[in-house]
């Protein structure tokens, strides 16, 4: 058995996410997370992204009417049959947004 190296709880509840690859804030159609934690998330999308690419995410939680906007770095890209599994790490997140994310994730855990 391999040792688990994660220090944050990974939630498998679905959170709606849109992402933008440009500074013009043109966000993609929404997708749902495969999993999410306080440090990152995984999504499945049709477009290939490049490792270390930075994009802006908009996270929409049911418990908060204002989306959380966060920059993320692509940690890995796993090609699958007709889509890509993308691992993202939050970067440059200020303390206020990090606390909002933590609170929203706690709400998700309580409601499941």
C-alpha cells in the first residue's frame, strides 16, 4: 500500500467551475470538479492544457452566492479517450479568498 502524501481533505462532491485562459476573462462553459481541496482540484475537459499553464477559475458553491475567483497552475494533464483529466493547484490566492474556499468546502462536507 502506498503512503498518502496529501495534507488536505479531498472532496468528491461536484463544484461548478468555469475557467479562462486569457486576461479578457472570457470564461469557458461550466464543468464540475472531480475532486477539490484547499490546495487544488481536478477537472475533466475536452481541451488540452499545458503543464505549468496558469488560468483563472471561477468556483461556484451552493453555499455562497458570490463565486470564488482564483488563479490555478496546471500540475498535470492526463489524456483519456475523448477528454483530458487536468490537475490544478491554486496559486497567488489571498488569505480572504483562501478562507472563503475553506468555509465553502466545510459547508460541502457538512451537507453530504
